[in-house]
């Protein structure tokens, strides 16, 4: 067993076999992404339909530009009002 501390200094005991699992074993596939040109309405639909809270923003060639979160979207919509 390994002892890890989060940013709030509360201790979590996580079995070593879980810490050694590859990301592929827990990731969501296939990957879902949006482009810089994706309209906010479409972004909202992806968040709602997929029940996810963040998405990579990619170029048309698939290069990652950044991350958009549900909170980013809500803030942008609030700013438009």
C-alpha cells in the first residue's frame, strides 16, 4: 500500500496495483473533442449528452490547443447576457 496526500493534507490509502494501472484501463474512448470554431450551443449539447465536464480543444489536424470546461462555457454565456 502507498500513502498519498492530496492538496488538503487528508490521507488516502490506495493499493499499489491501482496506482500501477495504465491510463488506458480507465480512460474514456473514443476521445471526444471540439475545435475553436465549435458553437457554444453544440458544446453545451456535447457536455450534456456525454455527461462530461471538460473537453480538449483541437485544431483541424488534431493538435491540442487547450481545454474547455463546463464552467468556462457557463461563464462565457453569463458574460454574453
